[in-house]
C-alpha cells in the first residue's frame, strides 16, 4: 500500500473513521458493518447529492458531499483492515486515472471541443478494458446501476462499434413501433387475457427506446426524469396547500378540482 498519508481535514476524517471502527472503544454499529451492508448507504448518499443539485441547495449539497465522502472513507477503511488497499491508494489511483484520461491537459494531445473529449475519454476507457482482459463490448457495465442509467451506458457502448442510428428520427419510428406492440398486448388482454409478463416486456422495450431517444437528443434521461419528479412534487404540494386553505382534504376533492388546481400551479410557474 502507498506510504503517503493524507493530512489536514482529510487526515482528521480518516482518524475519526479509524476510531469508529476500533474493536475496543469504537461504535458497535460501525464495527459490525461490511462492504455489503454499507453499499446501499453509498448509493443513497449519491442520490441525495443529485437531489441537492436539482434543488440548487448549496448548503445541502455541501452536507451531502460530505456524507458521500464519508462513504468513500468507510469503504477504504474496511479495505485497509482487510489488507487490500488504503484511502491513500484510492486517491493515488484516481489521480493516475484522471491524468491518463486527460492527455490534452497533462500531455501533448490536442482536443477540439467537449464532444471530441467525450469520444477520446471513451476510447481511453476501452483501451484500459482491453488491457485487463479479452472482453466484449458490453462487459464492465455495472449491473448494479439504476436501470435507466445502465440502458444509457449499454447503448453508448453499442454505438461506439456502429450499432446505432445516426439521427433521432429512426428512433422515433422505433418508439412508435414499440408503442403499437404494447397496444396490441393491451387489446389482447381485454379480449382473451394477455400475459402480464409480455406486457412488462413491451413496456420495458418502450423505456429502452426512450433512453435511446434521449441519447440522440443529448439529454440525460436520469437527470430529465429527476427534474420532472421534482416538478410534479412541487405542483402536487400546491394542490394540497390550496385545498387546505379552503378547509378541505385532498382525499375529498374531485379529479376535475385537482386538475384545475394543477393548471393554476403550472401557470404560476410561468408568471
């Protein structure tokens, strides 16, 4: 493992983590944790970072980034206890990787713009994977990713070897095709009971094509849906607030009333 040890605030955080994990005098909960039990918290903290960014809440972002950093420190501490690697090794590895993947900054390579850099980045990653082992194009796309994000990464990988449409229009045609197939399944269910598994499959196909469309439109589907979720929540709360001011519960309101209040909340956003 690396001999260099972090100092300053990072060193303080590492000392806190070591104290929490100490068999004698540490925190019983922290001591009994493993990589597997901590992993869900790591994912949760990453999403909370994304939420703070969506809400443009800098105070929350500062706190959530700290929580995410603590997750990195937690995993690194457990790895060090197992004799695998230390936090310093993690930092050294990512520094080496960033220098290696940015030859236009740290070397003599010229990159025209951000799009060219994205291509160069993916090509470098592909070379790194090829050096590790004989691997297929889709190997290494983490199965634990959220399905929407994993679909995007799978499509990007396939596109690099030419398995892709060159424009959004053919993707829209494919989307219409998939919608028609789902419609046929629904008609079949109403007539003679369609297989729910088939319906789920057709719906999954639609989502996959939507991700492909987002990719061609240069839209991050995860970010776009996160923003729409936030917008829905904000407008729905306005409905609840309006009804509460009138002394009514939302459970007692009609759909027409809620729709009218929804339109009011939507209109207020554009004022």
